[in-house]
C-alpha cells in the first residue's frame, strides 16, 4: 500500500511538473505569445510577465477605462480583448504594494515606440505584413560575404529605406548578406544600438517595424540575406523599466555594463522566455535570416542548460515548422569551441563566431600599434596561426591576460569563423575613431583586404571600407539624463586609457560626433577611392570564381610564414585547383620562394599592378606571369600576388572580368 501511494505521489508530481513545463517552456513557434498579438478574429491577445505587480491593467489611449488583466501562473498576466486594435497606443499599469502609486510603463515586448523609450507602446499586427519572398532560400552560411551596417550613419537618410536604396550598389560589390547593427528601441535618435531597452521594437527613427519588413523583402528579392545584431547580455540604462515588472537582472554577476541579465537566478524562467521569444520573433515575423548575438562571453548562465543551447533548440524547432533555415552567429572572446560545437557534442550549437584575433594579428602584421590587447600579437606568426587554427590563442600563455587562454578548435569547419580587417568595435573604440584608411598606406589597405578575402573563413566588410572611407566612426549616444551622460563620457575615457596617453576622446553625446561618422557617398566617384572600390569588386569576384578560395576547408591549407622578411605564403586547394597567395607586409621588395614540386603556376592577380595604382603606379610588376614551383618570386612592398593552377577553364572568364573591372 505504501509503495503504491509513493508511486501515485511521484506520478502526480511528474504530472504537475509536466503541465508547468508545457505552459512555461512549450511556447509555440507559430506566433509570438508575450506582448500584444492579434488572433484570426481580430481580437488582441495580451500577455506580460510581471511577477512584482500586485495586479496589472492595460491602459489604451483614448479609452477612459483601463482593462484588468487576469493573473496566471509564474508571474504572467493575460487578457484577450476586442478593444485594442492595430495602431492603438497603450501602456501597462503596474499596481504595487498598498499605498504606492501605480506605474504606467511601456510594454517590455512592444513592437513599436513612436515616441521613444519613455512613451507609450503601439500595437502592431505582423500578420498584415505582405511578404514577397516565398521563393527565397537562405544560402549556405559558407557562401556568405557579409557587409556590416550602422543604419543611422550608412546613408544621409539614416533609415531602413536609406539602406534599401543602396542594395543595388551592394549587390554590384559582390555582397550577399548585410549585417545590421542593433535596432532595438534605444534612447534618442542616435546610438550604436547596444543601449537598447525594448528589444522587440525596431527603432522609430529608422522607420520602425513596417520599414524593416520592407527592407527584408527588398534584400531577399535581390538574393541577399539579412543578419540582425541582437543584445542579450545586458539592457541599456535609460528607459529601462524592466525592473518594475520583474527581476530581469541579477545581483549575482556583473558585466562591463552593470548587472547581468538573469539567466540562472530566481525567477529566471520568465527572462529566458523573453529572450527566446525575441529571437523567434525576428526570425519568424520579420524573416531575418541570421542573428548575431553580441558579446556572449558576458552572458552569465551556470544553469543545467545554457541559454544559448536552449535558444538553438527553439530555433531548430522553428526551422522544422517553417522549413526556413536560420543561423545563429555570436561574438565571443572565450576561444572556446564549445560555443560553436553541435548540440550532439554537448556544445551550444551556434553556427559561427566572429574572430577578433584574426583582426588583431592582421593589424599588427600590417604595422599597427601593439598597445592594449594588441600587445599579445606578433607580426606574421599570429596571422599565420590564425589562418591555420582560427584562434591565435588556443592554450598558450597570454601576457595581456596573464594566464593560459583558449582551446583548440580542430573539429570546427572554416564557415564557423567570420574574419575582417575592420568592424564597428575596432574602429569606433579607437580614441579618434580612425578607419584603416587613416592608419595605413593605400597599398597596405589593399593587402589587408586581400588577406581577409583569401582566408578559409567567412569574410566581413565594415561599411565604407571598400572605398577607403576617410570619415571616422565614433561611439555616440543620445541620452537625456545629465548624470548618465557624464557617466558615459567618463566611462569611455577610462575604458580606453590603456591605448592612449592623455587627450580626450570625442564627446559621445555630441551631435557633431554622430554627424562626423556618416559615410561620404561622393568618395567612390573620386580617386583613389574609385580604384579601391573596383579592387574590392575584382577580388570578391575572384574569390567566388575559384573553388580553392570559396570552399572553406581548413584541412586543404598551408601557411608558410617568414617572420624575418615579414612575408607569408598561403596555399589553398580544392580537388585539382590550387591557389598560392604571396603576401609581403614589409616596405621592401622581397623574394618569396614557392613551395617545391613539379608544377607551373599562372599569375591570377597582383595588388601592386598599375591598374590598382600599385606603389603610385610604379610600372610593370616584377612578379612574372608564369612560374615553376621552387622558384623565388620578387613581390613588391605591401602587396599581394595570387598564383593558381588547375583552373584553366576559369582563367579566361577571370581575365575578362579583370579587364572589364579595370576600365
């Protein structure tokens, strides 16, 4: 009898646990559940997580009476009503302890904030979006060539519509994926986007939800994927009313931006659901092709299932439901392959990650300063190691960190790593916001671009680099709280004091700082910017044409560094096609020996050629058109020469494109 009672009790407990799991964790992938969504009959379904409230009402502008929400399990409040329509503005009314005034707050899952972070939310029915991309298929991640964009400074308009007007330009450049820096509603009209506080709302100054929908449609029509930068490691400070609803943050851990997001402390289930619903919304309701998760090393989660792993599981469920493929890309400085390893191997299942170390090694090799975190990198050696191992540090002692750092990523293919010579962080976090065009010679710009585009990884360009944009890209904000403005100004100065001795960084709050960061679209019609743009176009086309370059195999690769002469030979191959990339980072002509063997190599490309204004058009290149393995080839200073064999059929097509692009 006792045994039977124990079994019944155990079974009942499991049943209750199962019901809880289904309600809390079994969120459907079909539609968004938190916030405001609309049913087929036109009624609004309202759900908000507010475990700190005694009760919650919905206040609709123009409606004299607030509507009470019903209290559900686990801190949720729900309502189904026909009184809230698309376009209506509303707030939640949070009633706290007896004697305290009610709080009128925007919806944490609001899709639109037409008056900014402090104003009311606006109801949006995403079912009304008219999609024209039924035939769109997200290409394999290995074929991505990414172009990073800050919406506010990319065009004079500073909007999603402005980006749309430049899509044909990007298509002609050879880009097939744009990555948009964070767009979640932030204070004011100018910000990098990492201070967002309402993660479901596309910023009103950029055009809002409908304009984003239109942009994605336009991208897919042109065969371009859309990557959206999202921030799940912290919430911005101004307009952050989340704490009034529930414990979105935890005192257990700190990040560089304050308290950590609550992924494993008390009441964390509601926060985890908030993040997962957010990711699913961008992918499902806005047809975003990939998410780039900011600084996941700042996510603190020591629970049994890491939030990244759980997110992967839900995105996989969405793919199974819709048939659409979606990628998860992360920024991580952990050098831990577990982050990008499959779920079956007990990894977190992220599809790819940014590799800042490739950038650091390339900049130091190109002659950049060795201050701050750059002090860990040696010329040529670490660049060569990055080509082979992706991580420059995978278990070695780091002098900057004062410890051994990283693990080897031997089992992770090339398409799991994204490399670049510039990005918003590495430019904007400089005191002067200098782009590479202000730090390196014209010839070194071409060499660094080549070093990225011949890599066995996914290349990413930062907006304007392809024509050598000369305007800086500063860090900028638009806060309204004087104390917060001072804190940001002082914090930026202190954060980068290891890089710079004395002097003040540009004021992040100043509108002129923002304006100076805008691209100059007149430059691509002027020299030498026009030549650099054609150079990028040609090199991108070559990457796409040559199987040895566009197949991202880390096994079919050799890197042969010569630290004394500051040269590097990269040998890549696919089946019978081979490419040799001879890179000379020195300021002298160097003789670079080709690998031994009985092969004849045909010259494919030379960054020092007269067509590319090599060394101020110094005349014919000393590198011969045809060479034999084992020969030593003269290569001009700060230049790159490509030789190939096994792709004679492609040589004529490449020669035709090369001739056309240099007219």
